């Protein structure tokens, strides 16, 4: 018996009893599950295709790091016929300095930037979210305006300032501003998170004699783990991939970071070793993949809770 026959038979039986039956509802209720399964399979197939297309450049880079230079751009497939492990060995020392030195330089700058953003941005966010002072709204507006300023506007004054104190070609111009709460995006993110925390906790602590610093470090800060984790992850990704500001301030090869070192593989006056460059690019993205893999749940939780509040 088909669905149409079943619906008609049910309608006739109900009509004989004096009841009214909506046949459209019956058709929807008893629709074959095969249609739903096919629709689900189609959606999953489309999602898999989109994921493959999105990951293709990264997979091609990994495969190209194991190919000879002459086969990299002539073969767009992801199938390997030869394995050139020498690309990794050559790329590690191709620039004269071991690539591990560039990884260490980037790690130092990233660690300092994360520490600075976590400390100063959280303190600034607490001031905006919990304190009341003169010109608070004006300061908040100026803080938001800095979000709209491109780095090219402020990089020249910053370079002149650091050149006058003789600290160019060092890590200080890249780390010190993070301890001055210069990343307004993270301040705004933490403000939104703090506004969702109940003020009754602050009032209870104030009754017990706690001051602002004790309230911040013992009550507010432990509740801000998702927002702090989001700040740390985004700071890591942005600073690790930063090329422009590091290129401006760092001139000595011993102070090069990973992005500048990868750019040094490309030489317009001689042949470029693309195999070695792709090999070191794979090495460079490993920390990013690990950070995102282990911090994904904190990142999602931080963004979700900040958006809901």
C-alpha cells in the first residue's frame, strides 16, 4: 500500500466516525525515511567537497615540500612519486642560520605579546566594565576608534620613537606595546565578557573589605578563563604570522622571525629553492595547528559566551 492509499483509507475511516483528517499532515508524517537519508548524504557529500577544496592549498604545500623543484609547479596533483626528504634538511640550514633560531625568535616575541595582552588588556577591560571615572565614555570611544586605524598609519611614528631611543633591530618594539594595552580588540572582547558577570560578586567581596585589585585577581580573573584563552590564541596566531611590522623593526639576520626567514628563501636575482621553502613553511604551520587543536574548545567557548552576553 502506498502513502496515498494509506492516507485515503485513513481519511475515509475518520470521516465515517465524524472526524476530520488533514491528508497533508499524513503525507508528511509517513514520508519515507529514504528521502531524508538521501538528503543527509547529499549535505554531507557537499560539506566534504567544500572541506577538500579549502584544504587543497595546504595539502599541496605539504606534498610540494617532498618533491624536487622541477616537479612542484608542473604537477598540481596530491600524489607523490618521489620523496625528497632532503628539502627539509637543506631548508633548515639554507639561510646560513639554523631555522630553529628563527622559530625561537618568533616564540620569544609571541610569548611576550601573549603575556602583555593578558595582563594589560584584562586590567583595562576591568576599568571600563567595573569602575566609574571621569571621561570614561570618551576614553572608551577613543579606544574603539583605534580599532579602525590601519597599522600603516602608526608604524612610522612608532619606528621614529624606537629609533630615537636606539631600540630598533630588537624585540622590544614588538613586545613592549603589548604591555601598554594597545590591542583594543581584546579589550573590547574582555569588556563584553565582564559585563555578563554578576556584580553581586563584586559587592559581596567589597563588603568583606576587598579592594579593586583583590576583586580583580581573586574573583573576576578566574571567571575569565574563556576570554583569556581566546585572547592568547588569537595573539599567538596574529603575532606568529605577522610580517610587516617585524620586517620594519628587525634588520639583522640573527633577529629574523619565521615570516621574514621564509621571505628570504625568495631571491629575485637567483634561483629560488621552492622545495626548501615549502618544507620550512610546513614546519612553521605546525605550532599553529597544535595551538588551534589544543585550544579549540576554549576558543569556541570564549567566542560563544562573549557573543551571548
